[in-house]
């Protein structure tokens, strides 16, 4: 952590109790995180540029009335703010809606990780929420003149090369009791352009692991095409699982290799 320059600043004249803002009716995310104890610990700090905790929380203090929209209620004065005031900013890093089915993670590998999630099998609803939320975020960043980085030959630019293209991973958690034990399970997934991993969860009633099945590709397909590949693949896997349970052969159900369309 950089040397704290606040020792050269003589800004604090009142006690922490006197300067701590009244957050009783404040509806910002800042108000949910900041406590008087935290304020006491951080109030005397400042970044090399001179930003203090009071500067950071001022937007939320100014917007204290009740609002139908919960805002973050703080700003980082500079990059160093996230280090000097880590105790305050870390709880704000993960932003989500009230239902916690649309989540935005900040600075976790990439600048943003956007997730739409819910229980059940309504993939269309999850994807629609994802598209709506992503569109709103794009509008915000365009207004701030910081649009998402897009290259014709790369698609959306990400930290990891494997995420270039759409940057989208669509997945379903599903119990596949029989097909997952088939000797050609991996080959079937490869043909469907899907991949698997264990979730770490298990269905206690049958002692079977729950699999995370997702699209193997990020680039070469559109977002809609990738979701459709997942939906079609999951339907087939369920169908094959039931066939094996009934003692029926599945060779006739084996899929052909899904191909990537190459456009000049």
C-alpha cells in the first residue's frame, strides 16, 4: 500500500461521531456498507491525490432521500482509492439486483463479469434477462465514453484468450445418472460442442453428482447460436439418459459433429 499522505493534511476538526453522516433513510449501497466503526478507521486516510473517505461517499450523502432506484452512492477518486479504502470498497465490488438473479462482478479477472442465473429450466428467461441487463450496461458505458472493446477479428476483448468472441458461457446444472457413466460421454459432448465439469454438489437421494454442462465455444458463433446449441444438447442428453435407464440402446441417438460456419 502506498504511503498514506493524510498525515500532512489537517482536514479533520470534528470528532468522527460529529462528522459521520445520518444514513438512517439513505437508500444507497454505500449506506448499507459504511458503519461508524469503519468511518473511524478510514476517515484520516487519503490517497496520494488527496482523496479522502468523505470525498468518496459524498455523492451518496447528497442523494439521501428515498428513491425507487438504489444507486451505489460513492465514487473512487483515483485508482489508489480501491487500495487505501479497500475495507470500504471490497463489499461493494459485487453488485446485484434485489432478486440476486442478475449479478455484476467488478475486477474479477476481467473488468466486469456479468451473470444471469435462476433455478429451473427456463433458459429463455435467463438469456432474456442477460441481454436486457447487458444492453443497459452498454448504454451507461457509451454515455461515459467507455464502451466495451470490440474488434472485428476478435469479438469482445477479454483478459483470457479463450473468452474472445462473445465472451459468453451458458451453462445448466443437471443430474445425468446414466449417460455420464457411458464410455462415449466425452465424445458425445464434443460432437455437441459442449463441455462438462462437476459442480461439487450431489443429489443425496440417488448419490449422483450434478454436472455443469456449458458451451465449449465462445468465438465463431453468435450468442443466440451458443444458447441454442446448449438447449438442443441438454435435450438430447436427457433423452439419452432416459433410454439407458430403460435399457434401450442409444447408438441411433448419437449426434453428428456440430460444425462452425466460417464466413469470409
